[in-house]
C-alpha cells in the first residue's frame, strides 16, 4: 500500500492545507496528516486542539488519518514508523520551493524518502497560518480561508 505523510504545524489549519491533503488522497492510498509542534513558534492552539481540528476537518476523506509528530523525532523516522514512502508538501511559490527542496534532499539522502511537491491552487497561494492569525487578531474575517472546525475554535476563543 502506497502511503504518504503531509507534515505541518497547522496552527491554524487553512484551506490551502485542506486542498493539498485532498489532492494527496488522489495520489496515495493512505495519507497521514502529521501535526507537529514547531519549536520556533509559540502556538495559537495546543497540539491536542490542532489534532482534533484536523481530525474533524478530514473526517470526510477516506484514507486520511491524523497523528502527532512527536517533538525531537525526524520526519524520516516518523515516515518509516507509519510505513510512508513519501512526504507530500504544498508549494505556494518559489520561496516555498527554495525552502522545501533542501529538506527534501536531506530526507532523500538520509533514508531514500521521496518528497512530492503539489503546487497550491491559485485561490490559496496567499494563505499562511501566520497571515490567518494576524488578520484574525486584528479583527479581520478569515472565515472563508479556514475549515469550519478551525472557525469554531477561533470564534470560541474570542468570547
């Protein structure tokens, strides 16, 4: 069975993430959404909340599971543990490719793990979790850019 991992901090998840995972399901029999803690950022949502939001968001897609990517574990080791033969990453533009290609090369060098790049749908090339958080924190309406599960949590946090 061909499986892939879509890793990210998903803090918060936005529709660009959803679109990439939905397309990955068409390429792989199983897709593991690996929710990680980013040690370089202070999260808006706890790891548990991000996992729950991802599970709710992807509940309609067959072949998608959501798992935590433990801190301090290499992505290549996680992929081996879950039996994934590839990593799927979304690219919004050249800046993402420059950043992601070096990680893909390192992962391939370490274990032979391949990375599949999917270019983002034009509707989502401007989206990032950082931008969603910033616009929301300044009172902007981000509801059209995020899944319902995320919108519910953002709305609850505002009360």
